[in-house]
C-alpha cells in the first residue's frame, strides 16, 4: 500500500529532489519519514509558455500510511492499493503441437514472451530478417533505393515500430500497460518511459530492446525462424491443421496471426480461404516538416532549449463537418526524419522516425485525412487495401525509383509546383523532386489538407508557413481491414486462428498491439496447457 499524491507542481528551474520536501509538506510528515518515493507520472504544463511547470503524480511509502492520510482532507491525496494482476489458470487441454506465432512485431513479441515464460516453447515465424540484418537492408534502401520486399521498414524483427519514433502513448486504460513498459525497461529502454507523459524509446534503442527480448524467448525454449513466410493455412473440420512456410508444411493447432498492417499477401490468402474480414476506415495524406527550433519556440517560448525540456511535439485535429472527415497530425516525430517505408515494388510510402535524443534539425508528422469504407465501395473486404495500392503507385510514378514527390506548403495551397526550397530541407531518402501532390491524392484529400493546414496555422502560428515541406505520401497509419474474431479473440471462421494486433485491426500502436498480444496469449493459456 502507498499514498498517491496527484498534481504536485515544480517550476522548471526546481530540481526533482524537491519532490521529497513538497510531498512531506503535503502529508504533514517529516521528510525523513518517507521510505520510498516513486514518480508515477511526469507531465509538462506549457499552457503559459513563459511560466512552464512540471506536474507530478507520486506514490509515497511511509510508516502507517492509513494513519497519515486520516487527518488529510485533500482530493489530490488518497491511499493506493497495489494492483494485483489476474492469475491465469492454465487450461487442462494439452497441446499436441507448440503454438505458432506469425510475425514478430509488438503483438507477436509479447504473445511469444508470455507463452515462453509459461513453458509453451512457441515457434515464431517472421518473414523479415533479424533486427541486425534488417537494419542493413533498410539502410541500403534509403541510400540507393534497393528495396527488399520481405525485409524493410514494414517487415522484420520488431515490426514497423522499430523504424519509427518508438512512441509508447495509448488511450486505452489496461492493467497490462505497466507490464509492457516494465518489460521494455528490463530489455534496455530508459526507465523514464514508465512515468513520462509522452514516453518514447527511439528507434536506436528499440533495436536493442527487441533483440534482448528475442534472446530471452530463445533461452526459454522458444524458436524463431527469420526469412520465413507464411504462404497458406491448411484446415480440417473448421480447425487449423497445419501451415505452409517457405513451401514446407508445419503441423499447427494454435496459430497467432500478428502480421502487421502491411502484410497484404497474407490478407489475400486469408480472403481466398474464406476467413471473415471487413473493410475499415484508415487515413491518407502526407508528411509535413518544420524546423524543430520553430516547434520548440512555439511550445516553450523563452524556455526553448532548456536542459529539462525535450524536443517539443504537437497533436492537432480538425473535424470538417461539411466533408464528414477529420484531418489530423499523426505519429509526430520531434527532431526526426521522413523515411521511405515501401514494402512493395513500384509503390511509394513514407513514414516518420526519431532516435532517442530527437536531435535532428526537422520535426515531422503525418498530416492525414480519414478515408471511410464508402470511399472504396465494393464487395471485397480488400477494397481499402487496393485503394492504398492505387495511390502508392501514383506517387511512385510521379518520379520513379522511390524518389518522393515534394511540395512546399505555400505552393500546395496555391496549386502550383514548387521550384526552390526555403529554410526547411526535406529529410526523405533516397531523394526527392518537386511535384504537385494533387497528382497522387484524391481531390477530397487535397481539399481537406488545405483546410487543415489553415486551421492548424491558427493554433500554431507559422504552421502553414510557405516554406514548410510536404512529402508524399502517407498511407500506412493503420490496417485497411479487420479480421473478425469472437469474445475469445479467435477467428469466427477458423478454430485455432487468433488474429491479433494492428494488422488484424485491433490495435493502433506499439503499446496497444503488445497488450493485444498478451490478451491472446492469456486466452490460449486458459484453454490449453503446454505440450510435452
């Protein structure tokens, strides 16, 4: 048991050591009576940017917490009981084959980790390379435009989040969140991710984190096959029987499908064998780049560059009622770069990435507009996927060789091709050329982006500056389909098939995907016990 204190404030120039003194005053006890102080959450209050403060939530352990709190009448102070995680009662039905996990992104990693710790010795199938080799393949693509369609920004150990900002924010409230964060820290992430208001790992650190988790899974009897691609699922009497991987048949009775949102050939295979899926909304748009110094100054005023402040970020949204759409920022990467993220030949895709220090010159964010199933009507659940492909091909064909089309904001708003850069230099590799983005996006997306930019300029003065850079195109913010599952997280079409994570339409980032993986592992453990 501990005492929870909310809304304990420090000025920007005050050191965190003062938290002990402030907490003791709040609790009317002596400072040396505090046995343990834990920062539960730290957030920056920059509403008055020339008077920035830090807001803390703390857990305090001291002698006789109940007696201490009895005399306090403060809504920000309460007793906090420890969270007791639900004990999983292992099912009686013994597996004859080890569970198989397809995909080693966040959902696959955490499903595998939990199963491995409970003795299930999972077999993991990952179409891409391990993170060390994958990094080399990705760098070749960024430098020379040589795409490995099986191992790239979308496919490989760690999933798409490995080459991103490593954001750990989520809107869901789930007891498993702390478990996920604690496991990341054990594997090498910074301890601050457990309490910072907007935590991130950074792609440089995330690579080591996923490697360390991989090694633990292997040490517990798990087996990981890289460069191994799921081609088909065999079934009998409505239940998974085996899978075909690299033309070899593997017996299987429990199959966790954690492929990520870009495994389009897997969607096609599932559709061909009759797995129930439905189209879902996603977004389409561009990447926008500003100077990071501009974002810092807008957010922090005279404190921009202060050693206690990280690179500033933003989150913007505008609902356009007459279009029945929203335009918003997504995956904002402070001090980062725009990266080539294609996974299919002759289709152009962008994404954003930051290292832990977030110290590059530009800030970038996806600037995207909602696309609804009504926009790609048709009988196939894969119509949204084909919609994505169509515009990715248009973007590629504007230049070729994965060279991105770029347009300055001022020229975009005036429907003209850019001819020269201003203060902001595009960060996209392997290269860029000036083109009109209206030639690779639907008119209603272009119109919504213009409205959004003008609206956001009223919130961040200078957001719509004429020399800000737009790079096309952003298409992979989420899966274009949902694989329908029941209350036990199992496909309604095939017993033993567990669609999970972002690629199955049930998550939207690293944390939510990891939690979904844990939930599926728990469901499997409740039904099955490990095989011999």
